């Protein structure tokens, strides 16, 4: 908690910090309570992958105790590589605690969740929301039921959401006011994202590149075209110099998720859903997009967690409506920012639609999409219209130009 207090104090001016701190302290404690009372006793039968990450982290910590601290593990690479960052973080905590430390690891995840809420506040202000709307967004993010559940144990979803939102925050901030430190920070975040959920690195790469090359006025359209060309060239370059390693890994993950075998496997679990797509991941796209964005529907049957998720969906429907209003405002005020956000929202939604087979799983996967979309809602909630100088007016930004 001391770390959280310090984090809030260095991120906000004194007046804002006194408003934000009680919210984030409560959010931190709620996650620890949910961990002890809901997730560990398996009260709602949700997830299970967090237990796999715990096993890998325990094995890594035991390996370090035998061999000394090093960037190595006894866990097979094919199991470890795609979740290396969370498992290394958990392993360090376990190593320092001298044994199993699920609660301590959850405290780290809860701290990351609170840090994400701070970034969401800063992001909303940069996008054009006023202080009141940004604070409302921070509070909604902190206590969003699904986000609370996914950051109340050793899940990797909190890491993924934090890295994605931070990358896009830096992209928009760069488009508003360039600073060489921001692209360097973005590169480090993309590297970390590769070790959490590899394919998301490519989802964030295009907006990040567009943010670096963003410019005001009519030149922005030209910049958009150049950025897209550079991105495609860069992807082919990485695929060539790495012998296919980088591209092959991401494409393998996408191909597996889109495969009929994987989709039927996920659909056979609780809250599963099958589509009449003739085995094609790209078939029945309209129903898949609707499920990706709007499920669970009020009439859907499923697990207890899915039924609880319907409460959150009511808020999400309202935020979707507000985000459309916010997008219209941004289109008139600053199209650069809107295009950067849409460059993440649209491709990510389509990509997940090609893999959707389980409502519970897509609920977790779309967390970054929900958060980025909610920024547009915050613009609509603002009493003051978006301004290109919002960042300059915002108190003590995380990165100064």
C-alpha cells in the first residue's frame, strides 16, 4: 500500500491525489478480499490458468534457489515463453518470500491494476476529457467487476491491459506533443507485451507508429499512409531477419486460436458458443462481432460468473452509446487521436471475432478494447469540449514533453 500511496502522490497534484487515493486504496483491498473469499476457494468456478502460472512460477523460483538468480527456468520454453513476464514477476515474489505466496503475488497484480487506473485518468485527460469525467472513468475502471475478478489472483490479464493501455497512451501523447523518450518507452512496453500476450504487440504497434509520425493539419492523412507502409515493411523485415521467429510465433498463436479444433474445445466448456460458419474462422462474422462486443446477452444461459457479468454489460452498453457520442466530438476536434484509438479498437475486435467460441474467455480478452473504448465515453461525459491543449492543462502528466 505504501507503494500505491507513493505512486498516486507522484502522478497527481495534491488536490487530485486526495480524491484518487481513497478510491485506489479501496480497489486494492477489494482485490485482496476477492482473492481470499472468491477466487482461491473457487466460489464461482472461474478461470484456472492462474493456477498454471503459479505452478510455473513456483518451478522457476525453486530452480533459482538451486542454481541462483538468472533469466532461465526449468519450465519448458513452449509453456513459458508466452507468459514469461508475469511468471518471472511472480517467481521473484515467491523467491523473496521463500515459498508459495499467492496473496503477495496478487498484491502485485492489484498494484498493477491500480497503476492502470492512474494511466486511464491521464489518458482520458490527454484525449480531451475534463477532470470530472476522467475521475469517473478511473473509478469505473477500478471497480469494473470483470476487471476486479481478473486482477484478484495470478492472472496475466492485468499485465496485458496495463501494457496495452500504456502503449496507446504514449502513442496519443506523442501525436499531441512529440518527445523522444516516449517512443523509447513504447519500445520497452512492446517488448514486455511480447512476453505477456505476443499477438497484442502487433495490435499496439500500428497505433504506436502512427503516434510517433502524427502531425497536425492536412499532413496527417499523408502521415497515415506512410505509417501504414512502414508498419508493413517493418513486419516483413522482422519476419526476415528473425528467420520467421517473431512473425511465426504471432501467426501460430492466431492460427491456433482460429482453428476449428480450438474453437470447438473452448465452446465445449461452460458459456461456450458455436456458429454456423462451415468451420471457417471468417464465416458468420456479423454474429461473431456481436458476441465479441455485446455478449453475454440478457437472455443467455451459462455459469454463475456469466450471470454476474450481465450486470457489468448494462454499464458497457451505456458506455458504448457514450463512446459513439465521444467519437463524433473527437472527429470534429482532433481526428488524429480518434484514428489512433480506432486503429487499435477495430483490428482487435475483428481479430477476436475470428476466435470467439466462449463468452467467458472473450469477456477477459476484450478488457483492453473496453478500456480504450471507454476513453471515448469519457469525452462524451465531459462538460467541457475536447481541446488539443488538454495535455498542457492536465496536472503533472506521467511523461513531460
